[in-house]
C-alpha cells in the first residue's frame, strides 16, 4: 500500500481506497476487494482503486495471479496510461508466480517506453537488474 501511495501521491486516495487499505492491512483482502468493487461501480475511472483491487485480489488468492486480478491490473493501466503502478505491481505478481521472463519483458517494455526523466525510472532499472540476477541464478549460471 505504501508503494502504491508513493506512485499515486501526494493527493489522497478516495475514501473507499483508504478504507479498503485498512482492511488489507489486517489481512482481510476479500473485504478490501468488496469495498473497492463498490467504489469502482461509482467511479470506474479511478486507476488507484483498480490497482488496489488487483493487489487485494492477488493477496486474497495467496499471491496467485487470477484472471480477475489480471483484469483489474489492465483496467488500472487503461484508467491512467503511463502510470508505472499497474505494470510494476503486475510484474511483482508475475515474479511471485515464477513467471520471471514475463515480468522481465513487462518491466523492460515499461522502461523502453518511459521518458528519460521519469522519476520512477531509476528504481525500476534497479529492480530489473535484480530480476536479471534472479533469472541467471535460476538458470544455474
């Protein structure tokens, strides 16, 4: 939640996202997802709410990347094109699911499309380098 807020801040999220974050902090991810679904019915263009829903759905499924979570990540991207949050967190979920090459492709594509002065670029470059080390280790290099 803190990483998501760092990406979407400094403006505060909707009150529904704030309440859902409280449930998620207590491990009540299904409740958080329910609140976010209700919020999105009223405000379908809220990219941060879509991302919070994607993350809540992934956590509720014990880290598994479900079709519903993928849909929510995609909607978050459509709601706020160019925002690195959806791609970053989808990449994290892919890594957690052992899909390292797919995560690498996603993050490398984000970097290729990002402006040279994007404030998040350096952090993603560092994470991509660490992912490359992980991929090399997994390959036995």
